């Protein structure tokens, strides 16, 4: 197929906006369902686990067919991939400690990735569907666990999430140096436009991105600060 004939991804075009709205609506609907009908919790967890697993299996199958799959590409060292693994763990074993990390990683990582995706092709290409399906399901999982199942972040969660992110970045940095890879975009920016383009040249954007993540984690904790203060006064 001639690449010039393939549908290009259009940022905030109808397909992009539709994917964002659908993800938000699914998260809100499933969280509401779980709160209203606790018996639906297990089927919802199973549905989300199956959805994430199927999108992952599809990508792996494509990688095998096209010949680009290798053990290096399987390492979950991008923040979104680490969030995917954590989402699967949380769906199997819902725990508050892991769910709070997923909350920050999913919204700050998968959510921002959906706003400015590293994606050349648009709808109806499978790359578009898998990208937004994969990231959207992880984001929906975080919303359902926190606001549906009540696994809400505890006091100090932004700091713990940031330290976990730094630990992941440290591992990714070592792997990048040893293997010449670019996990977490620590060595170079993505080829397609992203928020990193507005954060300066390398290595400045790495530090700026860390600062943005720290601030964003604390912003994401705002919905829970009242209950933290209430728990302190109790």
C-alpha cells in the first residue's frame, strides 16, 4: 500500500476527540456501575483484564508477523507500558497501594499520551484503534479502581508515585545506555509532535518533564485532600 494513501493522524480531529470522549464516558459509566452494584465488580474487572490482554496479544501477534518483535521491545519500561502491567496486576489483585500508583501513572502517562499520541496513522487504521484501546483501557481501569472500588490514594501518594516514576526512569536509563534504546524518551524525543517538544532540547526536557510530572501528580491528588484532612482531624 502506498504510504501517501494511508490516513494520517489528525490531532483533535473527529476520530481523536471521539476516542477521548469514549474513554471518559466508559470510565465514568463503569465506575458508577461498580458503586451502584457491588456485584458487578468482578465482571467489570474481568472485562477490563480481557480487553487489555487482547490488545496486548494483538500487538505481539503483529510484531511476530512483521518481524520487529524482540525481547528489547517487550520490556515494559515506557511509563504507559509499566502502567499497563500494573493495571493487569491491580485487576487480578486489587490493592490500595498499587491502585494509587496506577492512578497517577494512568492519568499522567496514558492520559497525556492520548492527548498527544506518538502515532502517525489515524482512524480506521489498526494502529489507531490499538493505541487508543490500549491506553484507554488502562485509564478506565485506574478510574474504576479508584472511584468505583474505592481504592483511593492515601496521604503521601503523589510523593510515592513520583519516587516510583524516578525508579522506573533509572532502570530505563540504564537499559537505554546499555542497549542503545530510548525507553521513556530519555535519549531523544519522539519523531511525532508531543508535549516534550515544548520542554527544551535534550537533556533539558528530561528534567522539565520530571518537574511537570511532580506538579501534575500533586494536582491529581486535589480530589482527595479534603478526606485526608478529615482523617487527620478524626
